[in-house]
């Protein structure tokens, strides 16, 4: 779980079987991979650490999702990017866009991949408007670094659907963070993404 309540939840922590009493619990049994590199099987590389966030890169939940080692409701995927529903959404359809390359912060991410993330965020925002969710707008937010309330050490863009007059519902969503019909919601967004974007 993440402290500011705006991120994808980790599975419950647990110590490895047969560990001595007091052993450190690992959040997910993942394979190690490089600090910056494709989130796949780089078994020849040792686990690395991110001193800013105090976590092992090999325990990155977003990398686990990219490798299909952790569950997520996916709405889009290509060779470099992945978009999936936040498991604790502020509003229905709250989606995260992440690079498959592990990069803790924007300074670790190449500009082309960053630009592609925002282009996908743009597409998602338009899809949310024309989908059955009928959003009137969207917040696109990227928290870069702990000072900006980033709590997951993997760059990610939030795309949060908004409706006119939804201030109270939005504030309630920030507190409650309840997922409603995630599979149906993801299917709705995927269907809207398949439709052509309107001409500018």
C-alpha cells in the first residue's frame, strides 16, 4: 500500500518460506532485473536498490505487471508502454500509463518514451469522453519524485476521468478509493480506444 493513497497497491508482504524469525518480508516474489532496462527476465543481473525510495527495484509492482507476474486490468499495451486501471481509483476509469522500461523518475526516462506516455494519455482522455463512461474531461497527472508525492519508484501517468460538478464525488473518491466493476470498465475503455479519434 502507498502512503498518499493514489497508487497501485502492492500484494500483502510475506517472508519467504523457511525464513528465520524476524526475516524481512518481501512484497512480491519477483525475479531481479536492471535498474533501467526492459522489465523482463534479466536473470544474470543482481537486484538493485533505489536509495531515494528505499525499495529494491526487483520488487517494483509495475514491472511485475509489465511481466505479467502481477494482475492488472489492462486497457492498452504495445512494445514500450502499458496502461491499466488503478486498483484504487479516484473515479471510475482511473488509468495508469507506465513505460515497460523501468525508470524511477523522469530523469531516468528518455524523452521519446516520456512523449509517448503523454500521447497515450491524450488518447485515453479522448477515449474516456466517447466511452460509455461519458467523461466530460480528465486530469493527466505525473508526480515526479518524493517531493511531488510520487510514492512508486516507477514513472507513471495518471489519467483520471472527470464529470461536470463532480467535486464532492472526486473528494470522496480520494478518500474511499473503491474499484467498481474493473473488468467491465477496462473493456469499455478498450472499446473506445479502438474507435478513431475525432479530427482536431
